[in-house]
C-alpha cells in the first residue's frame, strides 16, 4: 500500500497543486512587475507562504516551518518595514549605477531558465520511495543526512553564493567619506556666519495641539513653517495644513475673551458708579 501511495496522486493533492501553484506564479510575477517596492515585498511574502504550504503537504515539516518563521516572518517582514521607513517610491533609483546591469541580469536569468528546463527534462525516476521512507527516522534527521552527505557540496556552494551576495550588496551601498566630518562647533559657527536659523529648528505640531510629523508648526503670524516637517514629506506632498483651523480657533478664543472682558468692564464700571453715588 505504501508503494502504491507513492505512485498515486489524489484529487485533493492535484487541486491543491494547481490552485496554490497558480497563486505562487502570480505572486512571483507581481513581485517583478509591481511599481511600488512595498507591493512587491507583499507579493513575495505571499509566494513564500504558498511554498511553505507545499513543503508541509509533501511531508517536509521542518522546511515548511522554517519557510514561514525565518523567511516570511523575519527576513521579509524586516525588508518590508525597512522599505516603509525609508520610503522607496517608484521614482527612486531609476538611473543605473552600473552600465548594462539590466541586460546582464536578463542574460543570467535566461541562462538559469535554460539550465532549469534542461535539468528537469533530463531527470529520470524509476521508482518512488514515498514520504514514509524519507521520514522514517524523522524529518529533521533525514534532511540533515541528505545535506551533509549527498548534497554537501551543493549546500556549501549555495552558502558561499549567499555570503558573496551579502558582501557585494554591502560594497555597492557603502560610500567612502571624501572629506572630514564637521564637528558640532564648526556646524554652529557655519550657521552663525550664514546668519540662518541660529536657534534650534522649531518642532512639528501647532501650539502643542498636534504632535504629528506631517503637520507643520505655526509661526507667530499664523503661517505654517516648512522647517518643522521633514523634507521627504514635503517632496511627497504629504503635509497636512491645519493653520486655517488653528487660526479660526484662535479667533474664536479671542472673541470669547473680548466678550468676557467687556462684561467684566461693564460690571466693574456699574459697581464703581454705585460706589461713587
């Protein structure tokens, strides 16, 4: 029965493969063709979750849990948070820093696709062992035995490739400082010489009634100060202007104060008149 189960594919397994496989392919394509980096990261996370389901369905429980906890839950979410904090948009990084990198990437992708198709086309399986025999000693033990025996060189080469990619990313993003960094005293002297913004910059918000970073503070004349908000928010046009509301509230407060003062003055004048009589 075990041998027959290894050769047979149930209707549920076939349905799961075609439905989830379609979702995984669509997510992978959306990762490449989405214009916003946040949307691409979310699509990639969805594809990784589908792959984890495939691992669990095929009896690779350890790989499925690692796929969800490590890759989807840690690495991809960290990448997503970094993208959201940094604020990468579709207008960023349109200029190539390395000439011909797109054509080189396309050539490498085409070569990898040819190797993948050739490898799958030449693969031959005469018999299937099934999941029971593969996980007879435990899923983690069976995986470790394959990694450190039959596929140890492939595993080491993959690790070396990942380390090389990480080091290359650090080298490409690192920028050497061409001049000495100015000290705090030098920066203060420069501000004094220029005669601009000698005191500290005003904080965001409107008279302590708003502490959001996208709300500009008001100057004494009631106009919003652009120095109180981040330059990135100004370039995106994501600044909320509440100066009109604040001025209206201030005018209403002044009217109430005038009315109260007039009543007070009238009341005090009446008392003075009675006292003089």
